[in-house]
C-alpha cells in the first residue's frame, strides 16, 4: 500500500473521518496518474468513472458559459483537493471540465470502488455528502461574490489576495498565465486587459510577464473593499 497516497487521502476533508484501515480499503485498485499542463483529467458531461485527489500541481474546473452566454468563474484546485466528487457521489456526469494548470499528479479512485464502499457504510456516506455540500456552498458563495463585483474590482480583490499582508509598494506574481486568470475571474482575456487598464490610476502596473506592481496596497485595498466603477 502506498503510504503517501493514504496520508494524502486522510488529510482531505471528505475522507478525514475514516480510519486508516478504511482509507487503505478505498485505495485498493487506485491509480496514480500524471497530467501535463493543459491536459484534461475529465470533460464536462462525461460519465463520472473516477474521483481524483491532487497530490502535486494545480487543476482548474472550467464550467460552461452561463445562460446569458457570459463565462463563469473557474475554480482553482491545489494539492490536497479533490475533483469529480460531486459527480461520483450523485451518479451524475461531470459538471465541469477539469484541466491541469501545471504538471499534475493525482490519485484516481474508481467510482465503483468508492460507491461500493459507501453502500456498505451508510454513516460514512452521510458524513462525506455533508462535507461535500459544505464545500460546494463555499464555492457557490465565492462565485456569487465574484459575479456581483465589476471586472476591475474582481481583479483588485485577486491581486490583494496575492499581496497578503504586504503594505506600501509591493510586487506580486500571477500564479498562472493571464488566459487562465481571466477564466478564474469569469471574464475573457480582452476584458481582463481592460480591467488592468482601469486599475492603472489605482497604482497597478502589469508587466508582460507574470509580475504585477502595486504602488500602494492600502490604496488598492480601499478600492477593492467598496469602490465601484462599471465594467
């Protein structure tokens, strides 16, 4: 048994309540898969055959456009997160496309193995579904808050997250390319460029690389916390 895989699964909130012996049972027949940057783990509307736990790298979930035709914010997943659990646990197709944002290694647990275990352990199934529901509520809240902000406000909030506790002048690095950043913030690349342009008078200067200069973090924070300009 791969102790690293068992330890990683045990740390995930979905599986945290399970004893190690049960974790090992779930990992019977699992695969460790590697995906190059840009490769798809699964595609929206496909039959959910596996649940994925990310060991290394980053994965983004890309939902379809909204009913109005505008892009929805993507969801970024990192090491320790799972992908595809809502589809596996409900027996529905995957509701988004999962794509590796960097070289990524995952544990793939067959849906049949997981569901067979849960059918025999109803209490675990209830706990897992409750944890999943709480996680989904957090994601919905985040997406709702993003959609209520202007594009420039979304960008400002994201840059402030990268700045952390910095004060005054600082330089942050974008964690992924601007095309993926646009997806994450629920806009297209051209709209992202306009959002950066709107933040220039707030002291934000984006380079052609992954560096973004913030002249005054406090000034940008006062804007991101409540100033409004139309997008």
